[in-house]
């Protein structure tokens, strides 16, 4: 299934990439709830996260864990929250969101806006902590 994530994986749409290997990609959410809000996706275009093969799902969580530790170090947040909603883009993905309080992960709140320079700096700071 062709999605915006497929285009990001192929490099057809720019993204603020955090980490990548042959099976997974982590990049900043362009409509973040918090500074450092990152998406982790499998490169395989599977819509529903619980349709991923067990090994791929487990490996994706391990990949996400490494990214989450880097986000926590880079942002100084109390925790990195994890959310799987799966309705926004029909491609399995996990939200990693720096949080200091419960409301920091409220998807109903207005999204934050950052300049391209700020996004690049956020991505760079997270990468430095991988």
C-alpha cells in the first residue's frame, strides 16, 4: 500500500531522520505534540501494527527503545511516552513522545510548530544521543 511513509522511506519526501537500518526508520513527526516527538516505522508497508510478524514487531520495539533513550537524553523529559493509534496513516507506526505530565500526550491538544532549523536541530540533538 502506497502511503506518505512509503515516500519518506524512498527519499521522495524529505524527513528529519533520527535513525535508520535496513528494516526500520525513525523520524520527527511534522505535527508534533512535543519537541522531539518521533515516529518509528517498519520499512515494510504493513497497515496494522498487530499484523506485523512477531519477530518484526519485537525488533521494532527494540529499535524504538534505542531511539526513546536518545530522545530522553536530548530533551531532558521525565519519560518518553509510547502511543499506537494507527488511524492517521495506513502504515504501522509508533509515536515516541517526550513527556513530563500526562497531558503532554493528549492528541486533542494543538500541535506544536517549529521552524525547519529548529526541527533539524532537534533531530541532530537526538542523533547525538544514539
